C-alpha cells in the first residue's frame, strides 16, 4: 500500500512538538522516520529554534535513534544570517540578541557580531535564548531607533517543552515591536526563506512539510506551495484546525508520525470517506456514521482522522465550528479528538 513516504522524496520536519518535547523524544518518531528513509524519503530537520547549532541538534537526534548528519539540520539562524549577508557587506557589525549558535552563524557569513549599540550595528538579528533580558533588548532598541535593519530568526510566540508551552522568540520580538513601532523581516517559519532553503538543501522535487503548529509549520508549507502533514503531538489541536484560516490549512492529518509510513494512521483532507456523513443544519455541523456502512467493533485511527478531515471540509466551507454528533460512532470519534467534553 502506498504511504506518504513513498510519494514524497523529502520530509521537511519541525522539531519542537513534532520530533521531541524539550529533551524528550515523542513516541514512534524514530521508527517512523527510519522507515521513511528506507523508502527513499530524506529527512531534513527544519527548526525555528535559534538556541542551538545544527551539530548539537544532530547529536541529540542521533541519541534518539535517528540516522543523520548536521547537514540534515537547517535552523532559522542559518536563514537569518543568509538574509543579513544578502543585504549588508562583509565586515559589517550586527547586534545579536540570542544564543551563541546565532552569533556563530552571523560570523560564518562574514559579518561581525556585537552586543552593544555603541558599535553602530547596521542590523539587529534576534533569536531565542533563555538568557535574553532587558539589557540586550535595550541595546537593540537604541540600534533600531537609529535605523538598523532588523531580522528575526522566528516569531513563534510560544515554545513547546516537556513542561508545557513557554515564551518563544516571538514574545521577545513583540517587546521591541511595542517599544519601537517597527516590525522585523522574518527568516523562519511561517515566512518562506527557511522553507525555501530546506527544499534546496534536500534537492527535493516532491517535498512534504511535517509539523505540529498551524501558524508556523503549516502556514510555511502553504506560503511555499509545499503540501503538509499536521501531527497532533505538540501545539495545535483538532479544534484549532476546524477554525484554521486558508493560509494555515494542511493537506494530511495524523495523530503522530506513524502517519508517514502507515496508511491506516493518516487521512487526507478532501478525499472521500464514505463511513461518515457530514452536513450543516442551521448554525451547527452534524456528523454521523453513514447508513449502509458496517460499524466496526472499534474505530481505527483512520476512522477518527477521516471524521476530522470531513469536518474540516464542511467547517471551512460554512465557517461554522459548532458541532453535533448523530450516533455513538461520531460521539466516540469526536471524544478521541478532544472535540466533545
């Protein structure tokens, strides 16, 4: 049976919330991605996280049972540094807000990392670091008010961890947006530069974006014209999906990464799923098991995901996200999806 890994020559994979949570690997990821590799689909790990260099990320992933090199990791600092180098001559000072990984990428493209506005930086580049505080933000504020270019590695408002959602780089970027009234150019998802670089890195003809966030991973796929798979192991929920704007709508759905290599654990939005009947009645979307279709003893993941895929089609068409069920099968499916309390 054909699976997603058979028809996509590269998987452009998010990390936080998709491959791991904090330092904890997500169940089934290693087995699924190793199987995808055996089927000829190369994994490129595309992360907005700006706090660690590719080699460190690759080492962590290797310890999780994945086979890769640092060339298989592409970070938002790399994309941000490339954007700066394209606009500013070598040797120009750039004020860095972020971790050493971002400092190193700025230096690698021939620019000079600085930490003070007194160095007259031509640009400010901002990436996630748990050490970011008021003093460096104040230096950046001065530089930006003096006319410096501004590139953000990403604008993720939160960062999924094993302790829950914590403030991401976008939360710190918003401090400077408020203080200056300016907005940065963005390197990471959902902007295109990082995703375009990943497609080039993979040499891909039929890439697939895989991620857990509608507002970064999936929107990046849409903006880059690349199909996407949403997995429910991180930030975005089925309820978020039903209300997603057009710019954040995935092509495929899976509860976890097994959907890449198991056709019974993935569903495609827009395909026919004859077991479900979905209709809008007034201000409510109703779903029920179709008459004439044998009822299984237990709903499979594919059945549950098919229900969600069909609800997406109708909710997106009608703009209605209030749901009702017709029968125990629909009630069971929506309960598993967290759509019924």
